[in-house]
C-alpha cells in the first residue's frame, strides 16, 4: 500500500514509535527511524528492519530539544530521499510533580520535545507534501491532549497544544491533499510509563503487577493497555485512501477513558 512512500517517525527507537515503524515497513514504506539509540546500539535495530522488510531505512539521533539538530536531520533526510510523504510526530517524554514544584528544566524539555519539535518538523516537511499534492501528518498526542490529570502540568499543556496545532495545520492544508490528525492513546505498554508504575508501587508498598493494574483502572474503564502495534495500525489506516476525508481529528484509543 505504501511502496512508493517515505515516512519519518520521531521517537521510533522504542515503544509506540517502533510499533508504528514496523506497521509502515510491513506496508512497504521507506523509513527514517529516529530517536536516542536503544541499549545495545542502533545497529541491531537497523539490521532487524533490513532483514524483515524490503524497504530502505535510515536513522537519525537528532535531539528534538534543539531546533538546529532538527534542521540538520532535515538536511540529512533531503540527501537520501526525494521527500517525506508521511510524518509521524511521536517522540515524547514525561515527568510528574505538583505544579508549584515542577522544575523549570523539565517544563522546558517537555514543551520542546512533546510540542515545539512538531512545529519544527512540520515546517521542514510540509512544503514538499503541498507541492506533491499528497501528505499525511499524524501527531501522537494522548488522552492528556483532551483531559487533564494532576502532576502533569507540562505534559498536559504540550499534549493539548498538539491537538490545537493539528487543527491549524489540518485547516491550512485541507485543500492541498495533506491530512493532519492526532491520535490520543490511553495507557500503552512502553518504557515511558514505567516510572509512574514504580512510583505507585513504592508509595503503596505493593507489587509492580498490582501497581500497574491500579494505575490503569484508576481512570481507564478497559482494564488493559493498548499495544504499540494497535497505534501503528491506526496510523496505517490514516495513510490509506479511505481516510482521505479525515483531517483535523483527535482520535482517542483509550479504552473509554475520555467517554466518561
Ligand atoms: P518511549 O519512551 O518508549 O519512546 C520515546 C521515544 O522518544 C524514544 O525513541 C526516545 O529515544 C525518543 N526521545 C525522547 N526524547 C527525545 C529527544 N530529546 N530527542 C529525540 N528523541 C527523543 O515512549 P512511548 O510511550 O512510546 O511514547 C511515544 C509517544 O506516545 C509520546 O509522545 C507519548 O507522550 C505518547 N503517549 C504514550 C502513552 C503511553 O501510555 N505509553 C500514552 C499516550 C501517549
């Protein structure tokens, strides 16, 4: 389905981004993998993709806190590919603390990675999508782009910001063949949420498995996490012809969290 397309997925060295990368590669899409190298280095991840799929894969470790690094990544991508057809802004970080204690450095990092980096990447890759008359931008927001939770000031602000940014970009590109949508997951089983599980376990003196269950069911009616591949399949659908009329949407995949 995507054999003549190229996708850049930020934060695709682990978790949801990696799940999305696998689904797109299965569909024949060339890739730019991006993110900090996983433990053990990037080579084994690149080898895994090269062995499993007949697609071209390149890699960037650009630090999304730095707009110059994002520009350098765009230059590198331009040297390898004619254009990015599918941009998935997925990279994200988390930190929890009451607002009055929230460290400024954590606020700045979360806003930079979870919000501003998507503004920068869209500026780099939108013009080619517009001139090609086809493009897909999928921003991975969160249920926290739609509702709030305590102790997540920066994360909730950034994720609400991504929903707004998605809507503006969708409106500006609606007649240009470029759709822009956000996906809003509830709990997904990845490294990002492990410290929250550990905190609950430590605070209550309970086993990790029980802490995980308590964390999930505190807000999410469906008592299970979503798999990264499920998010990947939604991305794939948004890249299909059937989804050409979907733009400016913020889709929850949240086990009913935001239905309440
Ligand atoms: P993860 O920790 O498994 O992956 C994060 C990725 O971002 C990694 O590839 C990492 O290297 C990259 N990254 C982090 N900081 C970076 C930086 N400064 N520069 C470049 N790359 C950087 O996390 P995940 O759970 O897969 O999260 C992916 C996205 O999904 C995030 O935007 C997150 O907010 C969102 N999300 C996650 C959940 C969940 O329950 N896991 C729920 C809703 C939304």
